[in-house]
C-alpha cells in the first residue's frame, strides 16, 4: 500500500515559490547572455556568402543563405560546425541529424553525406561557422592536458550537442580576428586550442580524443577510410582493409558501420557517386565517361545507383543543378 502524501501547507507552498523565484530569473538571465553572444557571432559572420567562405583564419570558414542541394551532398572533412541561425539536416548512411541555433556538431572522420539548410522561422537566412579538425593539433592539445581522460565510448563519427557560454566566447575571439589580420598568426592557434578544449570538455569530447589517440578503433577505421577516399575508383577487398586497420574482418565491419553508418562497400559507392556528380556538374565529361572514371564497369548500373541516391538519373539531375545554380 502506498504511503499517504503529506498535506500541502502554506509554508511548503511558500518554500516552493521561493525556489522558483530564485531559479527562474537566473535561467532567464543565462538565456539572455547566450542569445547576446550568439547575436555577436551572427554579426561577425554576416559577411559570409552562400557557399563556403574562407575567413583568412586557418581552417575556419563560414556560410550563409540558401545553398544548392547538390553542393551539400559531399564527402565532408572532419570538423566542428556551429549553427548560428536557421537549421540544417544531415543524413549519413541511414542516420539523419537535425540541428538548430546554439548547437554544434562534430564530424570525426571523412563522411559522405547529404544535407539541406533552412532559414529561421522569422526569415533570417541560415548561418554557420566551422573549424576543420587537424588531428595533429588535437593530439598535441590532449598531451598538454593536466588530466588525461581515456574514453571507453565508441560510436558514430558524427553527432550533435548544445553549446555553452565558454564555447561561444572562444568562437567570438576567433572570429574577431577577421578584422585583425595582423594578429591571426599569433592568436588563432590559441583560440583554436580553446575551441577544441571546450569540445573536449563537452559530451562529444570522446570523439576528438579517439581520432587523435593511436590504436583506438576510430583511429584505425580512419586509416581505411583515408585509403578508400584516395583510391575510390579501385576495387576493394574488405579483408585487405581490415588488415590495414589491424582488426579482424568481423570487428572491422562492426566498427566501420558504427562510425560511418555504411558498410565499406557502401561507403566506396557513395564516394564514387559524389565524385561523379561533382564532375558531371563541372562539365568534366558525360555520364558514361565519368562512370568509367570513378570505377563503374556498367554505365547502366551507374545510372541506376545514381538515381537511387540523388533521386534523378544523371541527365535530369544535371539539368536541375543548373537551374538551382542559375536561381542562386
């Protein structure tokens, strides 16, 4: 039999109300501070174009506005990406992630993905900044930390997390260097380390630790991923890739799928098709010649798999991309 609940008294209600009046203003104040910092970042990044826009700061870029869908279908380099306005949807394999302002994502390996960006509900264009990851810099930072935390977690090579004030402060300092080019060489390495340090402190820190730590499953899978990216037109043997990663074939399959949401052969196919689409839109050949160039032996198979991934056969997809570019 459940115990009877104590009666509500005036004193208990007064205590509860006092707690609410203490907590709610502080939460509101924190929200206002976060929004002020986000707005400062939006002002700094407002010069971005509707394509990857270099900032003059090593590995730091930004983008704003509508982006043609075909430009968002690519093999993405490892990065930290911060959303400032609007939202973005990314699909990696069978996994789809959605992220809004005040969130960031970490991509720890090269991943073939498709995405779409959306303006804010109030009409402001999509706006984001990114930092491409350099494993050497991440590794040096980890070695310099006073306490080394070894993560036993292992999972996807891509995930999303909320920001905090310290993370935003580091980004503000970094983007302010766009107006102080003479200070970039001296200060940007420190600000880059601070951004990475804040990520290491957060829920996605294990992803950075694993890509910079030898002999983790993620670092081993990265070796195989790099080989596929460099040799995507060549036939691959999973056994050879597993040996390259110093894993058994079953363990290699399991970890590769966990990181990329794709099997090794599916990963290679996505890379081939993304390269083919890029070459087709750039006018570097027709569908048949390009299909052979990226490793297909049958143009018909290429056309079928192209349409399955992108929704249209090569010729119609090319026409749509040209219309999108003309509108943009």
